[in-house]
């Protein structure tokens, strides 16, 4: 049996795609961490079933849940924009 050495070159990465639907990469844990920090930034806490209820929800659905049921003082339209401040480090802070 013989082997052939194939030379490779280093390639500079030109772009990275962040796919956060959770289908290819499980991002639910990161989303939970960010949303919990975001909610805590307003002095609020998740309801006992908040995480389970928000799994698989669209952005509009989970932001409505945080605003109307958890009590985050942001409109559902503004909540997603504000929660991104902490992505992906989990250090979401409210933008006032």
C-alpha cells in the first residue's frame, strides 16, 4: 500500500454564517442564558415554565411572552433588538 502526501494551503476565512434556528446547531441553551440575563436586567424573573414555552417560538412569539407575561417593560417589537446586546456572551443588558 502506498500513500501520497497532498499539500494544502492555509485559507483565509472570508465569511462566517451564524445559523441560529437550532436545527443544525442546538442554540436553545444560549438563547435561554441571554433571555434570562435580559429579563433580569429589568428586575424580572422567568416564569417557571417560560423556557419550555418559548422553545421553538418565533421571535415575535417569545418577545410577546417576555413583554406581556414576564413583565419586561419593552414592546414585543423592541425586546428582540435589545436582547441581542448580550449575544452570544450571555451578558445581555437592557438598552434604555
